[in-house]
C-alpha cells in the first residue's frame, strides 16, 4: 500500500475537526444513542415555536456535538432560518477561565460579523461610549469616531480576542464591561431586530448557536457556588435575553448536578448526546453499536475497493478491540486510530500497533484519575449509575465515566453509566474493584 494512502487515512481521522453538514463520512448513530435526533429534538422546537427558544445542548466533549450542530444548522437554513454558528473557544473564550461577560461579548462579535445586512450602529455606539475606558487595554490609540464602520467592527473583534489571548488583560476588560452588560444586551437586541427586518424573503427565523461552551472548566466560588452557576443560572435571564432563537452547549457535569432541576425550570429539558453503545450494561458486546463504529471507520477511509480487513487492519480481532476500547466515544476512536498509524510504516495497521495506541491512551487516563477516585470508579462499574455528587460529575467531565442510553422491554429510555473501557485494565482500578467485592461479601 502506498504512503499516499496511509497519509490520506491518517488525515481522515482528524479528531478535532467536526464533519460539515452533508459530508459522506457522516454516520447516523441514532439507533444506538437512544434515537437521539438533533433535527427532531432541537430542530422542531425552533421551527415550530412562536416565541424565542433558548435551548441547552450537552454531551461528552468530543462525542460528536459539533458535527450534530452543523447538521442542525444546515437543516434550519434549508427550512427558512438564518443561522449564525460559532465555536466560542476558538477566538473569544478561554475554557479554563470563562465568565458570562465573555460569552455575551462573543455572541455580540459573531452576530455582528455574521449579519452583515443589519445596521451595526447600536453596538458600535455602545462600544464608542466606552472607548476611552477600553482603548488603553491594548486596543488602539486612534479615535473611535475616526474609524470606518469596518474598522470599528474589527476593534470589537479585537476586544473579544484579547479576553481569550491576553490573560493579564482579561479581568481588566471584564471590569470595564461588566457594569454595562445590560446596555450591551439592549444594543445587541436592537441590532438583532434590524437584522430580522432585513432577512431574505424566504427566511423567517434567526438562530444563534454558541458551541464549545461545554468545554468550560469548573471553578469553585464562595459559599459552594461555581462559575457554572454564575453563567447558566445567575445570568440565565441575560442568556435568554437575545431576541432570537439561541442554542448554548453546556458542560455535561452541570446537567447531572443538584442544579439540574433549576436548569429544567429555566430552559426546559437540556438535550443530551449519549455515547454509541458498544457494550451492554451486562458487559456483553453490543453488536449493533460496534457495527456503527466500524461503519464510522469505513466511511472515514472512503475506499470501498479496499477491504477493511486485512488491507487496512491486519485482523478482525484488532479492529474489534479498537472499537470496544473507544467506549463509543468518537474523538477517542479518532485518536486511537491515528495513534496506531503512528506505530506503523505501511498498511495494514497491526494488532501490535493497536495495542500500543491503547496503552498510550490508557496511561493518559491513569494520570487523570486521582487516588481517591478509583473507588468511585469501581462503584460506577458495579452499579452502572452515578451518585449526585461533585466527585462523580468531575469523572463525567473528564470522560472517565461515560453516559449511555437504551430502551428497556417496556420501551422506556434508560440512562446508564460505565467506566471508560481504557481504565478497566489499570491495576489501581482492578484493585478497587476487588476491594469493593470483598466489602460487599463481608456485608452479606
């Protein structure tokens, strides 16, 4: 097999690039994800509602949310919507240190850039009023009034970029903007109203999709408060305040927190994208789920004239092991395949290369899990459930515990949880499982 083919396959498994809508590599995994369908679950809400919808969307990081949101964007645009989609962490937000103000500025920046037919004067007027306070924070010494409209918009983009790129300036900018977030929201809504009046004749809705907010790390505040609480609950009225349909991604751990009912009361039920179920709760291989993972691999390679086994993978057993070790997590799958290719000079991908890839990924999880968490993981592995406690939410956020769903015999959708398969061969986990077994035996 040629090196060109090996390079093509390597790059087709890019773990950090979501598939665009309509990409032939896309695989519909709804049947092994509890019939989740973003076009129905979110699309219908937005298209049918006569009032503005503010919806939360979550799932494990790297589980395929961005690909699904891009599908939704395409679907909405084909059904009478103008959609402004943006990945907030790419230009505006540092996930390790994010506040509501950062999100508001990011939304404003991308709507300002995305809705070019609308009159930007309300937003630029707001920025002009604060210019003397903000220009000394690494923007420019030029008089704002002397800038062209395009240059003024560029300065707004520089403001949001500084929040992400210059930590030393981040809090200074927030301190200048925070007292004026209500007036900024009002200016933004004035801009949105003008944009809605100027929509093309075949468009009836305006939708904003703020992706990658699920990557925001948890920060504990005073009195048991967190930055999640401050952003998604304390500032809920402002997040909902945009006069257009909005979808925000949200960290999965918050949906399983003690504030879950508050989220539901404010936003309605968050939509959750579960993992592809490659194993059953009983530990048996789920043939349908595994077949979906193999289909994902096959479509990424896009070479129907070549046999998956033995031309691409040396053995069926190695391919099967790769699928199971991914845990049904799409980015993990991409990373495992890429890593295995790193260990070969020519196709096929050998079982040895696959095992080295698995071992490398396992070592990452070994370093991720803290000593007191092994026993928690053993309990999850035994119960297939999680407790409503911060320790378990952290394991969800770190993808040490994965979320799955299935339909029971009564047709009810049942969520369940399991330890990531890569962790189960780590000795500390095995010891914790054995300790748990002994404790239960002694209690009987």
